[in-house]
């Protein structure tokens, strides 16, 4: 919905978690579904590595194992590098 898109995505940009380009969630692909829903396939520009843990701040990374319930699940997110 329009509120989610404006506020959530803007907040992520302000926190430095998302790129400032408003089309970042549409690249490299966006699949539009019905009723305002869609699926974004995210990536990084060719030749640039994906940052570990999707570039979340260290305090978020430190709490992943507790939030997921085990370290193995948290370690999967590290593999985005």
C-alpha cells in the first residue's frame, strides 16, 4: 500500500539500510501481483560483492541467533556476502 511504501522504504533509506534510489526495490526485477502486492528480487550491481548480513548494523547482527532461535539460521544470512 502507499503508506507502507512511502514510510517503510523511506525509513530504511534514512537509516542507511537501503540505497537512496527510489527504484532500488525494482532492480534487477520486480514481479507485480494483484491487489497492490509484488515481489522484488534484489541484488547488487555487477562486480560488487553483497555485504555480509545484508549490511544490517552490528547490533542487529548480534541479535540474530537469539531472534531466529539458533546460530545456524543466523549464519545463513551471513552467507549473503
